[in-house]
C-alpha cells in the first residue's frame, strides 16, 4: 500500500437555525406581543493537531466532514441550541490548502493546535427581535445563514529532529525499534518502508524524535518509487542519520549505495544536501572482529566521508548508545547555531 501524505476532503459547516415567528398567547393577557426566539449557530469545522498520528490514510476513506446545523428558535423567547463544533484530528505537520483559491489556510505544528477551516452559519433572528415602537406585532424573521463549504487539500510533512537516510533494507526500521518505542515492520528481505515511523529516543534525561521515512531509491529526485514524497518529508528533519549496510545481502557495494543516496539529495535540493548528518555503519556484527577496522576504513575512504561515524548493529544494539548521544549533541549544535 502506498504511503499517503496528501489527500483532499470536503468540509461543511452547519447552517444557522432559523428564527421563530411566534406571539404570546396566554389567558387574561391581551396583546401578548411577539415572542419568537433566535435560532442556534451552526457548528464550525476545525482541524486539530494530534501527536501519534503519522499518516493521512484515513482521509482516503472519509472524504466528507460535516458539522451539525443549529436548531431553530422557539416561542416564549427560547433560543434554538447551537451545534457543537466538529474537530478533525490530523498529524502534526499537516498543511491545509483551499483547493478553490490555492490559499494556504494554515499548518498544524503543535499538539492540540486548532485551525478553523469552515465557519458555522450565523443564527436566524426571531420576530421578537424586530419589535419596535412603530411595529409592535412584527411578522418578520430571518433564516440562519449557511455554513461554509470548502474542498481542502491536506499535505503532510513528517516532523522529526532526525531523519533516517539509507537504502531499503539498510536496517533503518531495526534501528528505530532498537532505540525507541516505535514498532515498525521488520523483515529479512529487501523492501522499503511504506509508512513513516516516528520514535521518541531518550538520551539520558533528554529526548528527540526520529523518523524512519519511506525509503529512497535511485532517481527518486526524478519521481521514481516514492521519490518526491520521501524527499519532501526529509525537508522537515533538522539533521540526518545515514544508515549504511556494510555487508548487503544482495552483494551490492556499500559505498555505491551511500553515494546513490547522497547524489539524489543533491539533485533534489542543495539545501537538503547541506544539512548536517551522522553516518551509522550497520551490521558490523556480520564482519569478523579482526577485519572490521579495515573494512570500515576502506568504506569511509571510498566515499570521502570525514564527519562523525558510528559502528553499530541495529539488531543487537551494539554501538547504539554512543550513536544516540552523538545525535543529540548534533541536534544541540543546530539549536545553538539557530
């Protein structure tokens, strides 16, 4: 199933309730006068940020979100009940665009943040509102106004401190399982993650969010595979962790795989390419201990990487703790520079 990071839905706010036409009719009270009450306001539609959501797949099936109408007014100056507003929960990082005008309505960036998307209709007025010294028995009322109706596009960019780079089956999902509470699907055959997996990683008393995003393939910058969707999501990450499978099961060259990823980043967006990163050389437990240093040095020399690198095994946790603290230090550096 394709990862859904965009969707279009129709939102329909409730109509305002009509005002009431009524006159007071009680025994022994002649000329009771108008007593028609106002209607209630229609419900508005809000989008609300919700932590823990990381896909817009639900919006493929539910395409209409409709708030309820306000109730009409009643006699004895009783106002109709206003409808409750409708709150639609969306993942953090969701941008909302009006498809009719291309207006960006807003972007959800915080938990419980609300954005008004469709305003409910205003209540109608009862005939009691129209009483005056020259019109003591008005038969005039007003209907409630319609609620706003909009077709909106939702676009999700996953929000994370660390974005994982790497070829399919490099061990990104295993790593996020190892160092966080996220539980993505992991298998022993080459495949790419289809949904983003967000994990909260603890570094001592601190923590950061890591995102395992749909895997990058060669020519992704030209739209191959999940291409643009992957690269667009990476734009949200503050730093990158490039996971390299040092002993690929398919016999491919780790250095060539690494350079493929870096090339696609540079082609898509140089600003993205310039983001700080750490390299994690994964699956070192599969290499004989007396040969590890040689293999790793050869790899780093071939790709001309001179930054921080960590040797790990995402499967058994080897080297993962120093990697976590290294990532947190890099995030702290970015905070200080900002």
